[in-house]
């Protein structure tokens, strides 16, 4: 479900295709493993082509856990589906400023 | 009259409102003068009782409804779909107003908006002379004496503010919050969304299938409150929803802050950031909220007194007399001779009867030991009486299932409109009686099954027409007694399940191995597995594959079973089998090692000896030949980790649940006894083969076995033991049955 590339203490993981309630349980375990197994984590979301609230909730939990433990976790290459739900839920700020939004205007309310 | 008049009012109004709903739903198919009269009476009585308590909001609103019903009764207006819809909405609103009045809360702007909307819909139906009254009823500030908070300052914002917290189970019910937000975008412009996730646990401790999200939304829209509320209709029962109109009172925001689960400060910041409240407004709101909190500790005991004193309209004696009079009138109406009993008292009685059963069993053992003829006789006479008392006491808790079936009328009506399908609900066996506690717990699973049947089972009218079926789909609810248990069926005449598609899907999901063969029943059961969705396309309503497994788990928690029948193109039937009572059962006592175990008697088919020859013939496999039938068995000694005993002869107790049979190998058979089920503590809840414990007459503890789980295990073990050629054994089995 996710593919981890380790480079020393830094890991890069690629999330594949779906992040929905069906995958939520397994996805949590894999994300947790990847997270615990490194000192710095980059999560590539370019291949996510379906995400729902349960999926997004996992990303939120990962980020929140990382912030609490002061471990660098970055989300990169958000696919349109991910950007779409982040925008819908109004949580761009929480994920930091690495997201390329389709239009600047829509983020500034 | 020992009961508190207010309690009587609450109960009575709930009954009347239910009656009103039932009649309205029937009315859609036409009704006679008597029905119309009964309908009018419901509103009339509620108005009357509310007047006694001085619940002016209820009186004002109900007055308009009563007027419409009066004209309906006199034939001045005709029943129509619109009217029924408006009246159903009115009924819900009266319920909400009554709740509010009882909780002694002020009429909120939100509720009063809702009321206005409904009154508007009723305008066309009421006579001109009450138009004035309706207008008055619509403006809450005019009625009632306590107005100090109603005229509070308003906030500046011209946006709607929506606070929504979805329940933890929302995913498991197959719902996702995201589509609801997307739908809101259609109603207007969402100017700000704040996702509230302060409850979100760390990645380590999160339950990935629970929801922890909530939202604060600012919406610019011309839509009415009802329309906005409508957006959340499907999740209405699975969320806490507050909708504040533009320029709402600051006090309403204070209520909001008080009622939401988050910390006041956090919410304040959110509301401030999303532009709902300015800094100053926020300060006032927080101050108000603090005051609210102080006020919100009413002394329970003095509640009724408070109401009366506050209203200062009537003396307590007047209330009593008036209510007594109404109670008499009611008694004449339905001469059904029943007594209201507190459910807790009933439970206590059942518990005592349970103890009596245990004590009786102890007596019997002592009598047998003393072996005195006269004593034996009196003891056996008494145990007969105890048995009868037990049966009658359990009978007291039995309630016809019809009442819980009836609420589906409304659900089916609402959902069929939403889905654009014509659906009729047919109910059979509404008189079938079932233990009250079971009925309470069966509601949610049934709701899920009914929704599933409507959403996935039934086709759209056009499709049905093309298939040569009547355009109107039917959902059946049926209940009947069957061998010591009750069977509830939820059926539809829709598309049915396609075993090939199901199997393909299960393989795709990895739930079934590619070369594993399953019979049709087993394939149907796949839809009860976690993470399995049968719908080709996922709708917002259901069908995300997280749901049917929850239904199954709920039923199994009640010691019940679920099985599914289907005919492609003809429909699907989901059959739930439940024990009649959860408290006391007839049991069959067996011994394994030094311990005693109880098997529910109605599941026991027969007992046979497990001979040396049988054991050898089975070649270490876990099945024997029972008169030409393959009977899988389990050694309880192994399952329950007992030391091998010295017993030379083992016995097999053949048990059956539904159509599945298995043998349980035990050391000794003791015979029948009445068993009072005591629940096990939390510590043991994860043990799957055990359903509860009981105390024997000797004072010893015996464990009650969970037979469905054991059968499942025996059958499963056999299949793995036989290593793949499952098909072959199934053939043998069927062949053997033919002889």
C-alpha cells in the first residue's frame, strides 16, 4: 500500500492509489511503521487517486503526532484529489505551505 | 397518582405524537371520518395539556396545526401529499417544542425559524381567521414572560454558521462527511471551513475506522434553514448539528459554545477566526456562556415546583385535577386494561426470580440427597411453581415487535423520496413478542438492513418497469417464533445478489483464495465480512462495505445469527435469528474435566457416545459419520484447555443452530436445568467461546457456552483439516443426506 525508500535516517514513502475507509486500518499500520522507523519522513501523495475523510484523518493524525514529537514529516507532490479534500476541509495551514493550490485566491479567506 | 404530573405529560405527549405520525402515514392511503377525528384529537389534547403547564410556544404552534386538522376533519380541505409532509414536519416540531419546554429552555432562533417555515407551509391550508394567531405564534418574543435573553444583541455577520460534529461511528455506517460539505457548496458559498480535530488521537492510538472530525462552517447563502438542514438529513442521527442564521443573537452563540464538546476558548478562537464573531461579540458570548453554565445546575427535585412557580398561572391542585381528568378520559378511550410499570422494577423482579430459580435448584439437590419421599414431593411441587413464575415474569418483559417495526414507515417514506424510488413497506408478524432489552438493541441493525434493502436491493422505477416488475418496490419486515427463538426477516423484491459477482469481488479483495470453492450460501455470507462492498457504485447513503459486518457483530452480541437468501432478479432476504430472552434459559449441563458447562437446551439435538471405533475411523480428523451424515466435532477439553481426564468414555452432544450442526465432545452429561445468565466481567469479554456464567444449585459456577461460535469453529476446522477438497466433502454430505 505504501512503498518506503530508506536513505539513512531519512525515509521517503510513496502512497499508492487509494486512501479510503477500506484501506484505513492497514494504511495506519503501514504509516506508523514507516514513521517509527525513521528520523525524518517525506510522504509522496502524487499517486493518491482517491481519498476520503478517513484517509485524510490519518494524514492529520500523522502530522499531529509528528508535531507533538518534533519529528520532521513532510507531505509532497499532493495529487489533485488530496488538494481537493484539504481545500474542502480548510486545513491548508495545518499542513504547512508546501501545497501548491490551484488558485491563490481560494486560500485567503 | 404517585407520578409527577410533568412526567405524565411527557409520556402522554410522546404517545400522542407517535399516534399522530402513525395516522398521518396511513392517511397517505386515505382515511375515514373516525381516523380524521382521532388525528384532530391528538393535536387538541397536546394543546390542552400544554396549556395547563403554560407552555405557550407549544400551544401557539399546535393551535395552528389543530386548526388545519379541524378543517381536514370537516372536509373543507382535502388530504394531499404536501399537506401530509407539512403535518409530519409539524409533528416533529411540536415534539421539539415540548422537549424544549420540559427542559425549561428558551425558544432558540433556530427552532423558531424552523417553526416559521412550517407555518408557512401550512398557511394555504388554514382558515383565514387564525392567520393572525399563526403570525403571533411565529414570533416568540410576543409570548411568554421571560424575555430577557430573547432581546439580546445580535452579531454583525450576515453569514450562516453551521457547527457539525459527526459521531465516531459515521464511517462504520457507510457515511463520509466530505460529500455533505460538497453538497453545501451547492447551496451557497462556503466562506470558511475549520476542521475541528482536537479529539484526534496520535497515529499510534487512533482507531482508523472511527471518525474524530467536526466542522465549523460559515456559509453565505439565500437558502432557508430547512434547506441547509436538508443537506445533512442522511446523517441527522449521526451528528450533532447547530445552524445559526445570519445576524443570530449573541446569546445563541453562547448556547452553541456551551453545547459543543470542545473547550470554550478553543471554540471562541475558531468562531472569531472564521468571521462569525468579532472580538467584542466573542467577549460577550463567552461571558453569557459562563452565566449559562452557572444557571444550568437546576435542583432536580424542585423542578416541577419551579415550573409552576415560574409560570404563576395555576395552582398545583388545579394541575393534578386537570391531569387526572385527562387520564380518565384517556382510560375510557382505550379500554386496554394495562398498568404502567417502571422498567427498573421489572428488571429487579426478573433478577429476584433468577435468584429464586437458583435457590430452587439448590433445594432440589438437597432433597435428592436426603431422599425423603414427602420432602421430594413438596420440592418438586415447588419447582413447578418456580418454573411457572419464571415464565410469567419473563412474559412481563415481552413486547410485541410491531412498535419498533412501525417506525420504519417513516424511514421508508423519507428515503424513498430521496432516492426517487417508489417503495412500499409491508409488515408481517407485528404481534410477535420479544424481550424488551432485545428489541431495544435490534433497532439499529434493522435500520441498517432496511436502508440497505432500499438503497441497493431495490432498482429504480424505470429499471423495474423494463424488467416487467411492478414499479413500486416492496420491503418486507417479518417476525415469527421458531424453535425457542425468534426470526426476523428483512426482505426486498429487488435485484437480488449475484453470486458470481460477489465471488469475483471477494477474490479481488483477497477475502477468498482464487481456487477456493464456496457454496452459494457461503458466498452470500461474504457481504457480512468487513471491508466488503456489494454496490457497483458507492452512494452517500450506504454501501461502503463498512456496515454489514457491524450488523453481524451486533446480532452476534445478542447471541443471534444472520443468514441470507437471495434469488437473482427476484430479491434478497436477510434472516436474523435471536434467542427469546437474554436473562433465563433452559440449559443442558455437561462436565469437562472438573468443571461444569451449560449448553442452551434449545440448541441441543441429541447426545451420543463417542466410541473407540468412531475415534479411530476419524483418523485424527475432526469429524465422524453420524448416520451417514458428516458431523464435524470439537473436543471441549482442547478448546477450553483442560487436562486430559481419566474418563474412558466420551460423549458427543450434537448441537444445531439454523442449518449448521456440530458435535461437542464432553466427559460427562448431567442433564437439564434452568439457568440464570449472569454476564461476565469486562476481563472476559474477548473470550469468544463463552457467553456468560451461571450459578448452580450447589453454589458452583458453571460457564455458559457460546454455541454458534463453537459450531463455526468446528466447521471451519474441518474445512482446513480436509485440505482443499471442500467441494468433494460437500458433495458427500449432500449425497449422504439423500439416503
